[in-house]
């Protein structure tokens, strides 16, 4: 039986960290055996219960994949052409095998339960991939690392694959920690029981404040968790702990969010409103100290007026290489605190953008949030 052995081989060559780190290698050596066992056991169960497999619809599968509510694409490629995870397109995988793997992955993939991806949707996905031609050359990974990257970062990005969704410095997990000042127990719960833990945490956040972690997109009723549940059997606690220690060393991120909106143009110029908030859980999450808000003033624009505490004027001295910036400084933003600033310019600024950053708690990466009239926010998932 083909259990994707060519993929295993290819990936063990591609991933330099595997032969260097015996624990990781061990997990991946055992994994194919576990998979074999599961496929065999699944076959027996199916024969006993005799439940008909749902009939897959390729168009439905294409929609499920494209909506991206499970973010599988980050690992398997936008068209299932393969990336960190193996090729799915044109493989002719049966519904049973597809489902067995999604519900009970034997390797590095998190498990997706029925509430996040139904049997029917799995059947649709299998039908969609089976309608596509075989892939000649698998796609490239979303994020790669240089050889000298720290061990824990390699675990996160190229061995386990958290970083294929979360980027090389795991921003979302770090501001999730900032929302509740989460510790190691919090982190374990969030990774091993993600679909429960994340809903609990979202329930604690103030619904009136724009969240820092992007919520699932898509039409109502499809708002699922995009990250599955990891099993401690496949991702052992010591390995997860190493990832946690590295994240803690980079520093938890205060979940600051910023939004720019344009007011109606009046005779007194063009007014833009900036709303900055700490989206953490009240009395629990991290506070940001020494918060600096900057807005890039277009070269040809005059600042006619501003509002909001802590305005320091327009700086021309290299704060931003893009030109002059208007600057506000706020001593402290505790969870659920919000502050509003306005600026009135002599000309329209269609692409007005800027940054929000903080001084304390000091972090080694990502203490800056981009704000923009269009787009903005944090990178990665
Ligand atoms: C973290 C990256 C990652 C994510 C996210 C992910 N996968 Fe995977 N997937 C893998 C890897 C890696 C494998 C190969 C075995 C392993 O290590 O688990 C795999 C294997 C599979 C297989 C088995 C293929 C075979 O050869 O039998 C299927 C089916 C699959 N994934 C479907 C999905 C679906 C559907 C989703 C989303 C619901 C998903 N995967 C999300 C990484 C991922
Ligand atoms: C399929 C992409 C994907 C992979 C792979 C993934 N995550 Fe996530 N993770 C997400 C998304 C998206 C969220 C936001 C909630 C959701 O939709 O599930 C999230 C949320 C989290 C959170 C909670 C953040 C918060 O706001 O409270 C933590 C912690 C986390 N991930 C850690 C990890 C770790 C550690 C790994 C690897 C072991 C990992 N993730 C792998 C996509 C992923």
C-alpha cells in the first residue's frame, strides 16, 4: 500500500532539522506505522457498521477549500499542489483514507473534528482533488528558514509546521498569550484542545472591540476554527515546551489594534479618525506602556488640526523613511482601553497609513502594528 512514502522521503531530505533532532525524527518514523494501523482499523469499523460514505461533490469541495476556513491551504498549497504537506490534487485518495487522515493524523498535521469540517465536506474535498490532474512538481513551502535559525524556531516552522500558518515568529499565538497573560498551562490547552480553548477565550473578549486575532471569514454558519487539535502523542509535551520557551523569549505581544476611518470632506479639510485599542481581556491581559502612534503625512499636505491626548507634532527626522509623520504618545493602554485621535489634512490622503508600537513590555520581535485606511493589521495568520 502507498502510504505516501515518496513524500516522506522527499520531506526528510528537504527538512534539514530532522536528522539533527532525534526526538522529531522518531515521531516521524513511527507515524507511518500508526497510519497503517489506523487505516486497517478504520476498514474493520466501516465493514461492521456498514454506513454508506457520503457522495462527494467537486464543486462543493472547491468552495470549502477556497473559503479557507480550515487553512489547510497554508500547508497543502492553494490548489492542493503540495507545500509543507504532501500533494492532494490528482492523488485519487478515497473518501475513507482522506477522512481517516483528517480526523486522526499520524504525523505533524493537527486533527480536524466534525464541528470544524463535516464528513460531507471531507467527501467533497476528496472529490474535488480527485477531479484535478496529477501534480508534476509539488509547490514550495509558505515559510522557509535559513540554516542558522534557532532550534525551537525550526521546530515551529519547518518540523511541526505551526509557522506555516503563523509565520516565522508565531505572532498570533503570542498575541493570544498577551490577551490573557497566558502561561504554559494556557498554551498546552490552546494547542491540544484548540477547538474548545479558543472558543473559551473568544468568549472572554469584549465583542465591541476589534479582535487582534483574525476570526474565521466566510458566510454565516461556516465560521469554524481554522487550526485543528494537536495530539500529545504526535507533538510531545517536551517539544511543545521548547516552542513555548522560545515564544516567551521573543515576548508575548500586547494585542493592540488600530483602525483609520475617513470622515466626509468639509470646507475645513479632510479629517481622519484613528482608533487604537487594547483587545485583551479586562483585568487579565497585558497592558502596553509607552505607546507611540504615527501617521504618515503626505508630502504635499498641511496638518490643519489634530485631536487626542499626547500629540507631539510632525517629525521629519527619519522616524519613517517615507517622509514626515504625525506622532502621538500614550503612557499606558490597559486591556479594553481605547483612545481616539483625529487629524485634519489640507489634501485627501487615500492611502493614509501608520503604525502603533509600544515600549513595554519589551519584546524581541513584532511590537509594531500597521494601521491603514485600506488593509493594515498584522502579517501571517
Ligand atoms: C500544519 C500543516 C498542515 C495542515 C494545516 C494540514 N495538513 Fe494535511 N498534512 C500535512 C502533512 C505534513 C501531512 C503528511 C503526514 C503528516 O506529517 O501528518 C498531511 C497529510 C494529509 C493527508 C493524507 C495524505 C495522504 O497521502 O494520505 C490528507 C488527506 C490531508 N493532509 C488533508 C488535510 C486537510 C483536509 C486539511 C485541513 C482540514 C489539512 N490536511 C491541514 C500538513 C498539514
Ligand atoms: C492551519 C493553520 C495553523 C497551524 C498549522 C497552527 N495554527 Fe495556531 N492558530 C491558527 C488560527 C487560524 C488561529 C486562530 C483561531 C482559529 O481559527 O483556529 C490559531 C490560534 C492559535 C493560538 C491561540 C491564539 C489566540 O488568539 O488565543 C495558539 C496559542 C496557537 N494557534 C498556537 C499554535 C501552535 C503552537 C501551533 C503548532 C503546534 C499552531 N498554532 C499551528 C492557525 C494555525
